[in-house]
């Protein structure tokens, strides 16, 4: 087999192991959600085609290692019959990670799994200059660590204050973990948007409802990565209110990467080279 | 009649569980005065509001602790 063939297999989620002739088969998982039926199929496939082992990856993926070259087609067909797809590797849009968001977690502000499915549907496996990782986290607790990803989406609350009925008790300021709120008693409550992390603790703490949710939505962080030289993604754009808008922006971000990224260059390095302003301008102009 | 509760030594979820239990033991119209740390505010206030109780007074003390008075629904 030539190098090109190995690369094609890798793009299709079949990754060559150290041992000659053996492959680790990456499965298609979205937001770490796997049904019990799929787990049963994965169990059966690992026993039948591998060595009865399953590897849980660092990004919520599932791989079946020790599958011989001659069984790759068979394992793929077997899993497909149970609704389990084979994953991707190489210079493509990779597994989209997500927390359980507001569907399960009391802290969740957005439906992270649903947005992960939308992004997966639109972009999973699509070619890009280098691997591209999306992550969706439900709130400021950031269990998914979105800033480590090429494009991360975080559930976000923008608080808004109104004077009526405010007693200036200061609980909003006391609850704020970053000191973004200053109470001028009897006069006003001042919000420093640049220090706000969108957690919404102030709105939860307010006894009168005068510090309330003004916007609940999606904050995007672009240009993060881990690996050998880690870099944290930076916030771009105002808080988006609609998941469809997030998908539109994500498409524009990927267009920017395809247009400006060099082959083999991580998106973080592209953004560092062009400046984040160029990315924001491109996204703003995209239809 | 006002009952007193100090949860400054407790961590979530014991904070709002203890407050919820103390509210359950109050007669309707009774008041609970709770002393807590600022980092417990989110969970405690959320659970009180969800249960329909009303915070009638709040004070930030100089030592950083918070005191709230809650009227049982």
C-alpha cells in the first residue's frame, strides 16, 4: 500500500497502528452521546473484529483498536447496520465535542448537544488546511474547555440592570466572580462588560429581578488549540442569539480558513498571522 | 418569628439543601435569616426563588459574608 492509500484510510477514520496490518477504527460520535444500542454494537464489533478493547479518546470519541486491514470493510458495514458511523482524521473538521448543556445540567444555558449536532451535520469531515476542532459548552463553567479549540461556543448570559425596584442590596456585586459590577447606592449599578464572563450569577442572586438576563445566547471563541504549542481562543463577535446564526458564522470561519490558511497550518497560526481583525471582518461580510 | 441559619462552613450542594430544609420547617409567613459566603449566593438564591420564597432583606457585611432574610411562601 502506498502513502496515499494510508492517508485516505486515515481520513476515513482508519488509523494505522504501530503493529503492521492493524488499525484503530475511529467512530463518529457527536458531543459524547452514544445510545445503549450503539454501545452494544460497538461492544460486539470490538469483540468480533478487534481484541475486545475500546479506547475512549480525549475528545469524547470512541475507537476500536487492533482491527486487521482485511476486516476494515466488514467492521464498517457491521457498525453501519447499527447506526454507528466511522469517524474521520487528517485535515478535516473533527469530532464536535459538547457538554450536556441545559438538557441535563442545572448550570447549562444553551442546548449544547443540539448545536453540536447542527455543526456536525453541516461540517463534520469536511476538508480544511489542517484539522479543525469545534467544541460547545453550556455555560461559563466551561467543562468542555472551548478556548482550546479552533472554534469554541459557550453559553452566555448578558445581564441588564433596571432602576425600578432595585434596593441596591449589592448581592449582584457580591455574587459576581470577576468584580464586574459596582453598586453606587441609590444612584446606579454599573456593569463592566469587558470583565463579564457571562455566567449569569448576578441575575440568579438578584432578589428583586432588577438585575436580569438581557441576552441569553452563544459566545464564540476563535483560534485556540492545544498540542505542542498551546494557544487560547479569543472571543469574537457580540453574543449570538440563535443557533442558526452560529452555524452561519462557523461556515464563514471555515471559508476564511480555506482561503487564508496554508496547507498543514493550524487555524490558530493562520489567525495569528492574519490578525483576528481580518477574521472578524470576513465573518461580518459573509452572507 | 425569625430562625437563624449559618451555612458559611458548607459547600454546594449542602448550602441550598440546608436552606431548603430550614425553609420547609418554617411556618408559612415565617422568616429565616441566613448567613452565607458570596460564592453560595447563586445556588441558594436560585433555589429560594424556584421554591417561591421571597428575599426581603440582604446585607453585605464588612467581613465579606452575606446575610439574607427570607420570607416563607
